[in-house]
């Protein structure tokens, strides 16, 4: 009897460790997606600010139009920060509806970069941001689909 109880306790402990270890490993993909989005925010703010935002502000002759462009630039920054936070939340809690919203925004960004790259520039290589905006949702899906809810 005591041997049977001890076996069951050992089995429960082994199962708990296995599930926890599996969750930590699979959530790594969602954490990686969040880290990549955080890197995207930094690139947007520091590299994009110098290469895109500042020249755009200098090139726009109308102060009202320049102000509107600045609002749009900084609104994108806010959205990218919110996406980073959303991915960190998903790295801790599985929520399919929230994942669809967070990934949907990114897929929408990718579509915009692809559309304007092709229609205005004739190539998608001049604006490669679409790659990261498709890779992050793919990593998120990988992490979320492998997650086990306890």
C-alpha cells in the first residue's frame, strides 16, 4: 500500500515537472516573438527616426501636414509598444482571441508594406519590414499552439 502511494506521488511529481518544463520550453517561442517586437520598437525609434521621420519632417513644406505625419509616426510607435506588451502577456497566458488581434495587426502592417513596396517602388526589398511583421506572428502561433494550459 505504502509502495503504491509512493509510486503515485512520484508519478504526479514527474508529470508536473514534465508539463512545467514543456510549457517553459514552448513559451520560449512566444517570448522570442515579444523580444523581436521589442527590437522592432528600438529599430523604429532610433534607426527609423533618423532615416525616415526626420527627413520626412524636413521635406514637408506645410506645417500642418508635417504635424499630421509626426502624429502618425508616433502613433505607430505607440502601437508597436502595445504589441510588445501584448506578446509578453501571451507568453504567460494562452488567449486565442488576443493572439488573433495582436497577430492581425502585424499581418496588416506586413500587407501595407508589401502593397506599397510593390505598387509605389516596384519591389518589396526596399521596405523589408514585412518580413518581421510576418515572422513574429508565426513565432507567436508556434509558441501558443504548443502551450499546454494547466
